[in-house]
């Protein structure tokens, strides 16, 4: 786990750029999704920086995927907590995992 944590720090948990552009537009260039246990600090800081913008661009064009809980954690900033984000059906179809949004980001949610 420590090796993964160090790699995440080296790559800033795949946050390449976070900025406020002209016109009060937030821009986040996110190249991958890390486990929130490792990346929540960086993700919280990035989303807090763009929290009061009038529009938000989350650029995933060069995103290579990653940890499903990282996707859910990011979505928790954007959607109402009652939103059913997705289901993951395990191979064989005998188990379905329902992905709930993280209530822990409530204080810094972008959608009120």
C-alpha cells in the first residue's frame, strides 16, 4: 500500500491541472482515478478550488480509468446524494454492487 501511496503523490493522484479560466469557468484535467483513501485530500482540494465557479469542465479526454470508488468519490461532489450512480455486475452475474455517493464530501459539494 505504501508504494501505491508514494506513486499517487508523485503523480498528484492524476490531477494534471486545476484552474479558474476567464469567465469564472473551472477546469479540471484528471488523468486517472485513485482510491479515495489515498486521493481524497487532493480531490477535495481540487474541487474546493473550483467550487464557486459558474461552470465546470472536467476534462477526461486523456483519463485512463482506475479505481471505481474514485469515480464515485468525484461524482459525490456533483450529484444529489440520493442519485443512484451505477451498478457493477460481477462476472457470472451472481453479484451486483450498487455504487452510492460518498456523504463525507457533503460540506464541499458543488450541488446544493
